[in-house]
C-alpha cells in the first residue's frame, strides 16, 4: 500500500497502480479516453492531466499524465489545479475538432464516454469553424456499424481487438491527425469478441448494428440483471427492453466471471426472444394434425389437467436450457421416478462424471479471473473459442501473463501496456492444446497436437504418468507422443499455478478421465492448480446435479407403452435424438404437453402447448461450468405491451398444472418459494438460496429500479390500447420494480445492478463506480454461490487407458466440432447469428481426400444408419487421417464417435449452401 495526497487529502492506495486508476478507485473523477481498466495505459489521449508536486514544499509542480504516473508512496497531486483543468479542457477541444456535431442522431448519445468526459472538463463551446476531416465508413458485418468520423484516435479499439482478443483484421492506417481504424478492405470482422468494440470505443465509431434496427436511447430501456443462456460459462448481462422487445444486450460487470467483456454469441444472439412466430398463448390440438385452438389460461389448465389426470403414467422430460426451478417443478409434477433430464445418455454420463471429477480430483475449478492468473495450461479435447468463448479469452490472458512478469523483472509496471507489449513480444506462458482441428488459441499456444480423440486421451494419461509414476502407464505409446507428454508434464510441474481444461465436445469419455488423472497428479504434488471442465449448455451443470433418467429412457418408456402421457420442458426433442425415434415415441403418447418459448417441431406436435418465458420474461437459477449458481431476473412483463400475451415462467405453469391434476386450488407461488423448494429437494442444490437476495431485499426501504431515472414515454407505449396509463406491473418475485421509482444509485453496496449508471457517468465505464476498486469486485460482492468444490481425501487414478486410434479403410470416425455461431439451439434462430454462421463443411485429411479422390468444394455424402448428409469438402492438412469432421447443429442424428461411410455425390458445394439431409 502507498499513501498519496490529492488536493490536500491523504489516501491509502495500491502502490502497484497508476495515479489515474488509484484516483478512480477512490471515487475521484479524472477524465480519460485511451486508458481502460482491462488494458492498461498508453498515454495516447493526454486527457488525464493532473499537477504533480515533488514534495510538500514544492508549490510549482508540473503537469503529468496520471495514467502514466505511478502511485508511489508520498506522491502529491492536484486534480483541481487551474492549469490542469485548462489543459484537460483544451485536450477535449482539439480532440473534438473533427468530431461531428451529431449527438442528437448518434446512437451512442446518452451512453457515451466522450459526452461524459466533455461535460466533466467543462468544454461547452466550439471555436473551430473550418472544414472537418471526413472518412468513408466500412461494412463490418451484421453485428457492428462503423462511423469513422466520430473517432478521437484513442487506440482503444485496436488495442482490444488485436492485443487483448487476438484479432488480426482490424488495424490503424495513416499517420499524424489522419488515422483510420478499420479493415484493409471492408468485410465481416472475424474475431469472436468484436462486439466488445461497441463498449470499448468511447465514442460512436463502433455501434451495435442489431440495436440500430429498432433503436432506443439507454435511458428509455428497461433492464434487469441476467445471465447469458447461450453457453455454460455464466457471463452476466444487462438486457435492455422497449415495447416488449429486447433491443440490446450489454455486458454486466462481474469481478470473477466475465469482467468487462462478452463473446459475440452472448451479445448478439438474443434475437430469438423477439421472433414473431413465438408461442404467446396456450394452444390445444385434440388430435395430431388438427388445427390448433387458442385457449384461455384457465381453460388450458383445465384441459391439460383432465388429460394428464386420466393418464396411466406421465413421463417428464426436462432441459439444460431451462432453469433449476422449472426442472424441479416438472420433477414434482411427474415424480422422481418418471423424470428424465432431456439429455442423451452419453452426454448425461459425461456431465455426471464431470461433477464427480470436480469433487474428487483435488483441484478447484477457478473462476475466469483466476484462470487469467495461471502460468501453464493444458487443454485436452476442446476448441475453447468455439465451445466456451469467454473461457478461451481468459486462457489467452493467462498466456499473455508472462509479459508483465518479464516487465516486472526490470521495473516496468504492469499497467504500462505498450512497454510491456514491446518487451514481451511473442513470449507467452506455455499453453498446450490437444485437438484434431485448428483452434482459436493456436496463436498463443506453444504446441497443438492434432490427434484423434482416443489419442488425445492417451496423451493426457501419459502426462499424468510423467507427473506421477503411480498414475497408470500408457502401453504402446508412440515415442514422439511420449516425448511430447514429458514436455507438457515438465511445463506443468515447473509452473506455479498449472491449469487443466477439458470437456465433452469430442464425446470421448477417456479424455475426461485423462484430464482427471493429470489433475490428481498435480494435486498429489501439492500444486495450487485448477481443473476446468467445459459443459455445453447454460444449465448442464445444474441439471446433472439434479439428476434423472436419460432421454433414451424416456422415449423407450413411451415406445414400449409403459407411459401414455408426456410433458416436455423447453426442449426440442428433434434436436437431441434421431427423428425416427422421436416420431415413434410421440406417436404412442396420448397426451403431449409442451412448454417452450420457441416454435419448435416438438411444440408443433403438442396436444397442449403452453407459452413459456424466455430469460427476458422470467426468473430462475442456472449453474455455470464452474459450479456457480446465479440468478437471472425478469426484464419486462410481456403482458404490459401485449395484453393478449399469456407467457409465464415454466415453473409457474407447471405449479398450476400440478394443482389442477390434483384438483386443488393453486396456491400463489413466487420465485422465493419455488427456489426454496428446489434447494430443499436435493442436498447438492442447497446453496442456491444464497445465489441472490430474496424478494424482500430493499435499500433504504426502496425496491431496485429496473429503469433509469430519465425513463420516458410509459403512457405513449400503450396509447394504441388506451390513453389511460394503467398501474405498472407488480413484481412479487424479486426486489425490482417495473419502474424508474426505486433505488438506482451507486453509493450503496449491492450485488443486483441492472444497468451501469452513476452521476456524471452514463457509459459502460460507470461500472467503476460499483466496484471496490477499478477492475476489482462489486462493492456488494460478486453475484452467485459456488456449489462444487474438491472433497478432501485420497485421489485415486483412473486406469481406463484406451487403445490407440486406428484408421478403418471402409469407414470414418465422426467428430462433431463445436462452433460459436450456429452451434447453439436458440441463438441460431437470431438473424444476425444466421448471417454470421459459416456454411457447414466436411473436414478430411489430405490422405483421406486423396483416397476418396475428392478435392475442396466437391461434395460428399456422410452415410449413417438410414440417412445421409451431403456436405462440401474441406481439407485440413493437419487433420488426423480416419476422422470425418462435421460442425455441430447440422443433423441431430449425427453423433461424435459414430462410424460413418463417405461416398461421392454429383456437383460441388457453393458458398453459403446449406447441408442437404436425406433419409
């Protein structure tokens, strides 16, 4: 710690910080542009000037840039000094020389860091009266709009995109006062984190294109704290709503998880919430093929209750994209013995094994913040940028972590970003990746081993044996692979904090066992390492903790006439099992009740279809891949703008349906009661009660406001229905109000922050006002509670070492490759994600392509069981022979590990062509 003196007051600060960060952490305001808490300082904008004095006797001092000055013990500065204030005002003035006077039409208006800093400096007059420099804008894809004329040359965009996120197609072109930030030629920004430019940029150069189509000022959006549902990482988000539609999603700061950044699927994949074809009212079909009849809520519950009451046995199928509360309520309706998770048996076994490994391997699961502190990483069987993108970004920061360590050795502080980068060059902490295809982290990896899934597992088992001879030895291991295993083991052993990452993307159970063995070996050596196991969906971890039967079991019960009624919760069975199998099972169900927020094939078969709430319209709890239970909250009441809508949370529908079946009057149910019932039903879920404060939480007796205090137009929103404004919806489930009335400040510690705003701070940089220090943790504590932790004991090794992979001359082993865009069920319904999704391809090795006498662009048929899929060929020179790679989401009947036949077809695949699937 260090003592600094600011305008006559003494403060204790972290001596490792620069003066700007130290002052901002104290709550003092200094304007800045180029500095960012996640990226350090470059001193480019000159906006953060203060006067610094040598000692207490110095009355002259000198103007310094606070972002480039260390917070040494005894430092004396003045923010309020007249010359410093004039200097800051003059900097804003010349930065604004070429900036257009377009705040009223700029989409960043009211959300703009440049506006905040201009007001903070007192600049309110334009003296420049001459021609402004102008630029042409570029098309940068479906996510981001480009307006270069607003640029103030802070360099934040290229520093984030290239240095932090690893992008290569955005650059700074030109010199002096004529700099252009864009691509060398217009086109889609390729990096998976490009959307963060909309928040990193302090002006309106990069804006949210998905928001532009139906734009609303920030102060007219209604927000709630939420959790991204597009993968298992559990990033915190702030969805903004207007007129019953989600207009944009912003990053919600979490000190342990996502920090300041989201992936593009999480930011732009919300379009499925706004689809016009969503189910919004209960519908009834007496017989398959009949036209659906719209029902009232009471009539729907009566019909559904009568049908289910007369059933001999009801099977319930849950979902990993539904909340814990909804899955629990379904289990309560059908009984524990009749509840299925909705997961394929192989996937469910993998998820359950991952939960066991997280408890039994001796290494904890680090948060993303902690991942960034590890100094050696082994990734077995995952392309993290595609399967868990935000985790992949954290691993990249772990690799880059060697650079500030090298800088510290010669006295360069970590915040001096350009000096650290220049010194570090291409020197990284070791990252080793075993995966058959190129990954998004190859640029920072020491080695990538393109191996078949079984050989990846064998490499992992060999690494564990090198670390600890008591671990099982791998028989018949290739000499080269043995040397590689020794190299990896040495790096992990020499590291202070080694990290092992694996998952089920390749559907090879032995890979998980190998990762578990490496973790056990490190734990036995008393290494303070970590183990991260990647799950595929938002609530995969929670559903595995809850338990239940597999999807195949449920379908088999129906096929064999052991049940005659089925309730499906937020799950499209046609996306999880072969079509013929689902058809046979549903044909045997006399009653099919489906709850979903999307118009799926399963919903179209329903006897009774009930419109479920999406994350934007409901409350619930998810458990992330690190075992962190987190609550998401309702953003808006769907019935306020559309009174005919009858959308409710699935757990609320199921509670009412259960009461109807039992001929009971449905008691009022709230989020608190259903969460408590869920926690009490399973010891593994007891901790979820601490995931967030309950509905009785208040600050100074006030609820928390969902709307900024400038929110306007509430009466006009319903003027087409009535000129009289009704009472705002009441929320018995949470501490939030559907109103601007309530607490929305930053001066009281709290976990539940719907949107970033503080007096004088309207941009995302306002999050600094809610944290205990800049880049630290929320003052009220980071949300969520951990449910998984290592159990002390003897960590026994798995001995299930697989045989080496051998090519079959007649067929290929299928490998499904995860993909960020198009690989997740709900986000691929969003138009921007559809536009960003690359055409599906069949990946082969050069040797296999030669054997099949095919070349890139030609099509091949992938034959499995009674179906074949036609795909254009892509040849990867590093791809292992004997494998056939297909992207996830092409055809549900395709499963990793299947043996498939490849056959030539006529014609070639054109760019953008959809895969052809034929029975």
